[in-house]
């Protein structure tokens, strides 16, 4: 008959004493972690002159045509494939028609207002751009489909609306570094925008 060392028996007794039902009552699961994003430095290139507008966009993105059934000419996506994000740009000619411009502006604000249900806050501000034009930028906070939207027009010929969308189920608080990164690209786009 072999005997176990006393130190082994003491260790086993301590281990068994530590495993009580009370310990399972205090179990707290680890919180989910946030995804890590390695964001490159902002580096810009000029959009090809094939549209009635031109601007600089981030080299980390790619330009794709808008292929939705109701898309119009000169509607494009600035796509960030590594973040499953896109800025959808919709362009419309104003044709020196005040009523047409008013209807386009109303549609833009209605699209932003649809987020009221899920938005914690909606902040609209008017930016004076380097070109002298003004742009309306709307920042939305909360689990909304679009976190940044903007409208810019010369009020007689050109109207451009943009909206940032993510094609992912990740919560917006996890995406905040990417949202902030792309927001800087939106501001750069607006400040380099020129009508053609």
C-alpha cells in the first residue's frame, strides 16, 4: 500500500474547499472586447474628372459606381473595404430651379430625420468651406444606420448629398474610431470639393 505525500493531500483539500456552490453564484462573464482597428494615416488623391464634381478622397478607399436600381448618373460610393464602410454620394443637377432645390433639401433632411428613433442625438452644423461655399453636416449618435451625413450645393447648378454607412452588425460604439477617421475624410472631401 502506497501513501500519498501529506503536501499533496493538503493541496487537494484546499482545492476542494475552494470549489463551493457559493463561488458559482458570484461568477461574472468577461465583457465582450472591442475590435481593434489599425487606421492608416490620412493620404489623399484626386477623384478622376468624370463627374460634375471633383474632390480629394482617401487612398485607403476606392471609388465604386452606385448600382442600385434607382441610382442616377454620377452617384458613387467611396468604399472602405477593410472597414465594411461606404460614403454614398448622390448628385443631382439643380437647373436653376428654386423649387427643385427646396425639394432636394427637404428630402435630405427627411432622410436624416428617419434616424430619430434610434439616435441618442442629432447635431447639425453649417461649415464654411475653403471654397467659400457652405455645407450642412449632420452627426448622428447611437445605433443608427448612418452616422455622418452632409449636403452641399451652389444653389443654382449643383447639389451633392453624402451619407456614411457600415455594412456590418458591429455596434456603433465599437466602430467609433473608424467613424471618427472617416469623418475627417468627409471634412477633407468638402474642403477640396470643386464643381465642374
